[in-house]
C-alpha cells in the first residue's frame, strides 16, 4: 500500500469532522496509531500501526463482513438470520402487490407496520395500521420506493438502540421521538414552530414528517384537540430523548446479542430492539422483546452525548477492537 502518497494527519487537524469520526480518530491518536486521509474531500481514513492496517469511513469499517452487510439490508432475510439464532422478531412477510399486503395483514392480524423490504433511516415506514382501508392507502405510498414491501405485526414496548463492538455490548440507549400535545387552537405546523422556539435542537420538517403524521391521520394543517398527543419520530434521531441504559441489560440478553453478531460475523453492529424491559430475558413470554433491524454501520453520536445518563466512548472501543 502506498501510504507515502496519503496525507498523514495530526490530531489538531480533525476538529472539523463529525463527533463520531472524531471519537474514533482521537482514540487512534491516544494509541499512537498513524492516521492517513485517503481523499481530500471525503472522510475516508487509513489507520496503521506496525503491520496492522484498518480502513474507516465514519462507522463503516474494512473488517466488516460484506456478505452479512448485504443480508441485513434486507429486512426479510434479517428475520431468517434471527430465526436461526433463536432471537424473537415481529411476525412479518414480504408482499409483491397491494393485494398480497392485505392478505398478509389479515393473516397476522391488525395493527401492522408497513416498511420497504430494503431501506434504512425509517423512510416510508408507517405504524399503527389498523384497517384494510388505511393499509391500502399507505401501502400505495411505499411501493413506488420499493419493489417489495414488508407487512409486519406491530409490537409494543420500550425502543432501544444497541451498539455492539467486537461482539460485546458497547452502549445501549432507550430512545423516544418528540411527542407534542394539541391545544385545540393551533395547527401541528404552528405547534412545531412553538416547540422550536424553546428547543435546544430545533425540529426540522421533512418528507419523513409528512409520513409520520399520515399514519396518525394527521397533516401539518391539522388542529389536534386539546390534550391529544402525536409523535414526530420513532426515535430521538430527529429530536427527542436518548437515555443511557447500558448497565441495565440482563445477562441472557447480552449473551443472545453476542451470539447474533458472532453468527453474522459482524464486529460492529447496531441493533434496534423493542422490549418490555432490557433487563428481563426477551425470550420469556412474560417479558417479550423483539429485534427489529440490524445495522452494519451504526451511527453512535448519541452514545457520546446522551440526553440522560453516562456517555459511552464507542470510538475507543472500535479502536481497541481494530488494534488489539
């Protein structure tokens, strides 16, 4: 490798990168690992110490298994992988047509969730579909963006984001999106503007906002009755709360998730999980939990600065894994 052709960085040159990237690179400098920038305009870096070399681009690592990364981008194949390991997941099937979607929903019973079979970031995902009429209306909005649509049984519980590094729990966040209440006077758009006046991080209205409101039978022009609540996101990604729960996970759950990442050969993974309580076994019917998705390049920004609880230095754990 022609390392000599790349620019070697000093630690004071990384201050303008995103927090997640900085956390990895700072950890590398602390271990006397050389950091080279591969492109002038992209955050692609080559890390080198003695005979060991690793490539990174944000949370994307050169050690990640490309086959498993392909598998987990497909939500239906992800379910098959979870089945092999014995991890609970919401019942769901892939539909090729609106008619198939209706048949699946009737089979698994309402309420259901609609999501593209392949995709990320919560785009074109609709929750709380409780009738055939609503299903037909919303599934028509997903098919233009996905050849196949996943119809999934809706499950309830607390929403957790779990980051695994080297097959171990690196951080767990309980997260919730922004939830606002109507006053019987203002439209949702006005309520959002009022919220933004006092918010530390203002909420940005996007296409995803319209999707979130649509499955709640709302729009920006709707005027919710006094006390009626509505949500603006599944998690705190667009604003909301991120509470550190890393120390609360039960031993059986920790072992199960470690088994999953070993099975998929993923040294770095993000796992979205809904559970009654992360401390209780998710395989027990008295405390059910379900893995929703797996991400092979998880953003871990909120672990570094949660809204409540202890920060977790995921970057340091990644470097310790890459350069044992």
